[in-house]
C-alpha cells in the first residue's frame, strides 16, 4: 500500500464486507485507508453491530455497502451516523455530508447517477457479445425450479425481489461499483482527484485483463453442470455462461428442506452434474451426505473472499482464483 505524503490521516473508507473493501482499496491507494467492518467469517445476513463498529461508521469519511437487501443491520446505524455512503445494490451513489441532508445534495446525486449510467452503458457494450445472448435462457432453464423449492422451504426472509445482492461476483458490475465509489471519493477528497482517477484506470485495466483470462479458462467448460451450496453466484454464472443446475439453499443460515435435497440427490444420481461447490463458512457435512457414493468432484469457493488481503490487486486476484476453482472442479 502506498504511503504518499498526501495520504489523508482521517477515518478513511469503511466497506461493509471484504469484497467491497478490495474494490475500494484499489481506488484509495495512496489517498486514505480502507477498512472492512465485518470480521472474517461473519455473515452479512445475520451480523449484529458492536459499539466499536458504530464508532468506525462515525469516524469514516465514506461507507461502501451493498444496501439494506444484504446488510439490513447497517440501515439504521448509517442513518444515525449521517456519513457519506455508496450503496451498490441499485448502482447508485447515495450520501449525505455530515449529519444534515441538503436539497442540493439530492440534485447533485441525480446528475451524478445519470453520468455514471451513461459511462457504464458505453463500457458494458464492449462485453455484450460475451453475455447478452445467453443470460435470459440460461437463467430461466437452470435456476427456476431450484429457486421455487428454496423459496418454499425458507419463506420470504431472504427474498431479494430478484435483485443480485452479491454484485461483486460479476466483474462488469464490480467495475460499475468502482465508478460509483470513485465519484463519491472525488467529492470527499477533491484535492486527490488525479490520484483517484489514476487508481481507477489501473483497476479497470486489471479487471478487464482478468476477465479475458477467465473467459479463456471457462468457455470450454460452459456446458458442464454443477450445484453450489448458496445462491450467491448468479452474476458470475451469467457473465461467463456457466451451467449452474441449482443450489442447496437461498439463506446460508438455514438448512435446505428435505424435498429440495431429495431433488438434488436425484439430479446428481442421473449424472447431470460434474461438480458440487461448497463454502468455507458452512459445514461440509450436508454436502458430504448428499454426495456420498457418487463419483463427482467437489471444490470450495468463497463469495466473501475471507482469505484475501486488501490491496490494489486483490479484487482481480480474487476473481482469477475463483475462476480457477470452478475450472478445476468442472474439467473432465
């Protein structure tokens, strides 16, 4: 991490979870410090704030989070803190300076959102040839049945209304998030605009380079079926045209229902899947029980990037590692 003389000595940037911290850290290198609120191993679905967490929010110059659809525990504390913030669930930069909300801030945000949307539309066109053709049919074919059963088992507590609450797993959405974070960082640290823009340009180049590498890795395997433990990977799966057959649970805090598990076992027995992907936050006993006696691969993937350290390259490195784990599990 750079320690340039102009680096701000302040509360810096607080990211709710490590994947967002990795994106923010790439942008704030040499400008200010980025810290992660949730400790490693904690779930954003069920986290309980501590007094030290509230102090971190009060001290921060900017807070980056997905939004109340994922980190519901942050909604009231952020309103109390009145800190500038970027909520990624809608791709919008939201915030308020100090503890007051002014009408001119609203006007500025609306203009900024229009500008960011235009930039993203231009950039995303470059990648449309990879993703647009398959998104709708792939999602409908492989996700619908499992989602209905999981929703029946778990009720509506984790029904996100069709929103992807893990947006960092699609690298293009990760870049969109970085643009929104950049816009807010420039407002908070206007004297550091040149450094922030330079950091973003390096980040964008690295993510685009890794995206091309991942396509080369996974394109030959896009027909190989697999199950994931937790319904978190929609963005990654759709972007790279992968054949996800279903998932064990919508809510990682609850066990899936017996009927849903029986359907998964039947699919596995019919050899429709080559791989089952687990997560380090949850017991592997369930997966071991349902795959017992079957010849298929298993691998561990982590949507929260627990083993990653914040750095300018951490996000791109994480995506490449994630793709490598998919590749090893899916290859014949």
